[in-house]
C-alpha cells in the first residue's frame, strides 16, 4: 500500500471490523465493548511513512486525549498503515513512542498498547495463535487512560487471567477460525 493508494475510509472500516469481530467479538479485551458502544473510541489515521512525523502526531494525540473528558473520548487508536511494515522495526519504534509519553509528562496518566499485522511474542513459537492477541490489520498504537484501565481492572474479576484466557481462545479458534472472522488484512 503506497501513500497514493491509501484508502482512509478503508483503513477505518478494517480497523472497526477487527475491533468488533476480534477484540470485542472474541472478548479479547473485556473493557473495549463499553467504550465502543458509548462512542468513546477516537480513530486517527496517519497517512504518512515518516516515523518521526508519526511520533509528533503521537505526542499531539496524547495531549489531546488528556485534554478531553473521558466520557467524550476515553481512548484513541492511532493507526499507521505505512509506518514500520516490518514488525521488528515497529517493535524498535515502540521504545521511542514510550519516550514520547515520558517526555510529554504523561507517564502514569496515559499508556500505550501496540498492535501490528505481524506481531510476535518472543517467548512463543512462530506459528502460535497467541500472537493474534496483538495482531491488527495495520500497525497501531492504542492510547489508554491509566485511570480507566485501573477502574476496569478493579471491576473485572480475575483481570490478571485475561491474557491466558485469550491465548486459550485463539489457540482453540485456530488460523481457519481467525480467517473466518474476516476482520481485515491481518496476516
């Protein structure tokens, strides 16, 4: 996908499909449904290819999210279809993204979660379906409010079990089941 062929509406549609069918549909994040239904998820598509510009946009979005009331915008998905198409490059960029959070004075206030079409966990076999817990149609950063995460975790029984439950769910689903979800171009 080149900058000339980037379809902004298509990127948003694929992201929403993944959110609805995988994240909410499989209950991979039991906290996502509430923010989604209340229309508190803000979507930003970065159409460029430059990582430095993407990190500038990240800083702007962090500040903007912090300035919004949670009932209006509780979280932001910063989608970057053309930045770091290779997972190892994306993973290296995450350290710089975390520095942006720190330098913005928002560490402990906002946090980042990361997703990528080729996401892999270092401690899992290459073909392990557990990787799909963090696979999305496009490279993206999820900006979350620490207060919202803390409240959600406190209200959810056995929140520490979510990751393990997700691995079981995805392994049982298998690749064919994932593909049947038709939730975007996740590889």
